């Protein structure tokens, strides 16, 4: 029996050690690095960038040469083929090769256009990283605050158990009321539900973090136990560099890309060239050959209309994109200003909770506890003081989460990672 009693604690310790070994500590910086390294959206952009790079390498390639062969001027009266030096016998076998030579300015414009699309993908990739960073930060902060709430509830639970023990001892001496004791036990049971709710929210955040890091959803992780607000300056709202944000930069590069596409259309009215060489193996006369040069004539009205209309259409699209970019800049400035303003007032409320409100309610609880111990107070009032202190501590942590979330959103708008 003694051996069994000894083995059970050892097994529990072993299980705890195994769980601890499987638990990985993830700092916020490491989290963001893993998200940028592993998340499929980022990898997808990398593949798209490589795709455009590969396409740009072949942008100046020529069309392949065309080889053709066939019978030439064969008479229906095949017996004429055997007649030599007869002017009427012009039958032969034709061999020809043709190569189109594209206009160099067209090739250069095409390559510049493809490279511009590559740059658009790079900016879009950076903006996606920014979006994922915001999501990761909010999940990380949500888990941190909920764990802080768990600690607060656990400590409040210990205090309530102590108060109930004192009240039950006083009840035996007719110094406490039974209904208030039952109310205290009901509050104690409600704390269990709060624990369950917070466990669910922590698990939800944990799943989201694992998904962003492309890990198994059941993987256990540990996070920072101390996170403080960054205390951004609220005196001056700086929106001067908002045009450098990746999504706005992507729009600027997309406009540049459309301008290059427009240039491709304009250059389309320049001619291309070609050369054609032929050798004719004749049956009734000497062999012959020919070399011809070719040039396209895209300036004819029925051809040039296509290039001019396409160029005009792209011009209108560019103007629309310029207006879209202006709208994005205005919205970005608005969001930066709003987030920083809200952050300012949320920080003031949080500081008021931490420096004054919590201290006042702690003093209220201590005063009521002292009065109850001296038989001059009521357990109902003491229980209310305990509950109010708990609620205010939880509210303070809600304010902390609001601050951290607003910081994440402000950093998203300013693209601070």
C-alpha cells in the first residue's frame, strides 16, 4: 500500500514534467517571426514574386523561326518534270526559313512592365505581413489579459474562502447571518463559471496563435507574463509618412505599372521587322534562292485604332486609381488619428483605475473586514466590498486589453512591427 501511495505522486510529477517539456515559450517577437516565415499567404506571395522574376527573364525573347518546305509549281502533266532546260518546267522543291525581329523598344517596355508587377507583389506581401501581425498581437494580448484575470479570480477566490470560514465561525456564536453565508457560497460557485469562461477564451486565443504559426492546434505554449503599454506620445499626431505604408505603396506601384502598360500600348504602333530566306531546288532549270526583308505597318488606321483606344482606356483607369490612392491616404490618416485619440483616453482611464480606483476599493474592503472582525460590521456589506474590488480589478484589465488592442491597431495603421 505504501508503494502505491509513493508511486501515484511520482506519476503525477512525471506527467507534469512531460507537459512542461511539450510546452513552448513564445515571445511576441518570436511569434511575429514565425508568422512571417510559415504562414501560407506570405509563402504564396514569395512564389508569385519568383513567378514574375522568371517571366521577366524571358521578356526580351524573340518568337521562334518558322521553317517551311513544299512542292512549287508542279504541273498536272507530271511527264514535263523530266524535261530539262524547258522554260515551261518550273517545278521544284522550296525550302524557306523566316524570323521575325521584334522592335527593341517594345521588348524593353514589356520587360519594365513585368518588373513593375513584381514590385507590386512585394508591397502586397509586406501589407499582408502587417495584417497578420495585427491579428497575432491581438490574440497574444487577449490571452495575456485573460490569464491575468485568471490570477485575479484565483486570489479573490482565496480571499472569499477565508471570509466564509470567518463567517461560519461567527455563525456558531450567533454573530453572522446564514443567508449571507449562502450568498457568499453562491458567489464562490459563480467564480468557477468565470474560470471556465476564461479558460475557453484562452483556448480560443491559443488555437488562433497556433494556426498563425502553422502548428498543431492542440500545441501548448507559454507567453510573456509581463506586458506593459508602450506609452505612445499623444501630443502630436504624425501622419506625414502615411504614403509610405505598404498598401498605399502597392497602389502607387500599381499606378506606375499601368503607366508602363500604357507605354507598351503606345509603342505598339512602332513597326516590327522580319527576314525570310528561300532556296528552290529546281527540276528543269538551275536552282534559285531569294532573301526578303519584312516590316509591319501598325500605323494604318484599322490597326492603330486598337493601340490608341487601349492607351486612352488605361489613362482613365490611372486617373481612377489616383483617386483611390487619395481616398486610402485620407482613410489612413483618419484611422491613425482616431486610434491615437482613443488610446489617449483609454490610457487615462487605466491609470485612474490603477492609481486611485483599485486602491480606494482595497481600502474599502480592509475597512469593512476590520469592522466585521470587531463585530461592528455586517458580512453582507463585507461581501459587497469584496465583489466590488473584484469587478474593478477585472474592469482594469479590460481597459488594459483595450489599450493593447488599440496599440496593435495603431501600429497596424502606421505599419510598425
